[in-house]
């Protein structure tokens, strides 16, 4: 990997990490109706918690999916490049051998 690409990737990763850190602490409160509804039913707070956890985990799952697909595509491209190079080398070798034996 060239140093320019590596530096660009590290810079992007740095700014993403800085953006992920909350700047100030804030207290999140629910509206009064939501709070009252969650206090009366024992299953709603748990369902609400699981929906939040699902939403928090979704970006990581999407990022992992894209990362795996790009990794597989790069492996496939590298494999095809090596096969093309081997075929070119084999073709040049067979041409040089046929020229040598035909003389």
C-alpha cells in the first residue's frame, strides 16, 4: 500500500474516531407520555432497550458487510491478476521454446 493511500486512510479513520466521541454530556429524557407508558408496563422498557441496542449494532454490521465484500473483491482481483501474469509468462515461454526448436 502506498504511503499516500495509507496516510489518507489513517486521516479518515482519525476524523471518524474523533467524530464518534461525544463532545458534551447530555441527559436524554423521554416525553412524559412515553415515560408513563414505560413505567406502567414491565415489558416495554426491555423492548425499548433491545431496539436501541439493535440500532447501535446496525452500523457495525453494515460496515463489516461492506468490509468483507471489498476484501473478497480484492482477493478475487489479485487472483485474476496472478493467473493472467502466469498465462502471459507461459505463452512467452512456449513461444521462445517453439522459436528455439524450429530453427
